C-alpha cells in the first residue's frame, strides 16, 4: 500500500469502488462495526502489507491485510459492490451455515455467489417460521440492520389458535415480561379468521430469539403460522414463491443503506438501470 497516496489528497472518496478505508473494509467483512474496527486498529491488531495499520489508511485490491497476523479472507469481495437479496424462507429450514444434524440450511437453498464471496444473513428466522430473510455481501450493512440502536421494524403475519380477548389484546400492545425483560409489539392489527383461528399483523423493533411467538404464548394461545412479511423498508413480494430469491436493485440497496445512516454506494454506470431479478 502506498501511504503517500493515502495522505496526499489525491485518494478517492470512501464511496469509490476498490479503494476503501481500512475500518470500512473490516466492517464490510462482518468483523464488527466501524467504530469497533477503529479500536482494533488502535490496539495494533491490524496490519497492511506487514505494517501496523493507522486510522484513515486505505486499502486496494493488491494490499495484504491481516487481522491478528491472519490474512483477511476474500478481501476483494468487500472492496466490491454492496449486494442484497431477499429470500422467501420455507418452514423446516434452519438459519445456520452448517448443521451437525445434517438438516438443510438457508445457505444450501440460496443462490451461490462467486468463489471469493459470501452472503451474510441479516438476522434469523426459527425453523418453524417462514417468510422474508435478507442476505447481503456488506457486513457493515448487516450489522446496522440487526443492531438494536437502529430500531429496525420487522412485520409478521401470525395465525393463532385460541381466543384473544380485548383485555389480552391490549395487554400485548402494552407489553409483557419475557425472560425478565419487557417485550411488546409496536402495533397489532386483526386480519380476521374463522372459528378459533385468527390472523394478526404485528410489528416489532427487536430481534430477540422467538420473541414474537413468546409474546403471543403469554396469552395461552398457540401460534400455528408465523410469516415475516417485511424487514426495514423491504417487503416480501406477493409473487415470490416459497424457496425463491430476488436481488434488490442498486437504488433499493442505497435506500436500505440510507435507512441505517450509510453513504450512497457508487455503482458502475451500466448498473443504474438494472431491475430487480430472480436469482
């Protein structure tokens, strides 16, 4: 890496492709937030071409980056464009990369990426929950979309079996205690139903394990279907079949980035008219 170029003012803006600041590169690799990566740099954990990295150093595709003296894998991917796909997860698939029991995972089901790349899951859905799951190549975007401080809204369609009285309906809107912490929906609306099967739409701004199910189960009703229908500003398309995926357009990715305070990613000119497509 040429440090003179880094400090000369001739270096490109951090939005440019293939010449990122080191803390951004590490965050995009999914190692943590940019602020945390700055602390790693100050602590001397990061080297560029065998020299200790400094805050503000930039990295190109030809530089060698190490973290605790171990090479940063797939560096070229994180210097490339930010990509996001949405996946309509079926029931019965788990949200881990590998399962010791040999069960199918979402990573077996989603489209593969080039050999140097990887998809990062934005949160998880339990094995019995279906619906919208986001994946991105951008670790910083994934971190922010999941971090509680950004209060990202998730919306679910839930079918419950059992009676929900007006009193209990108000109870879950006000909040209930789960595992020693207050849990509540931001909104709950009835969507109708038959007999003791009723559908509701509910929104929540946290991603704690099985929280939506646990809130409903405090009312002694049984959740028989749970479908995530939106995450942030991305909604599950009605025409997207279960088990299928679509890639967001560059404009949609930048809208998602703006929602969590990230700069607009500068895509190649030829990509600006790209439409959403199945992958």
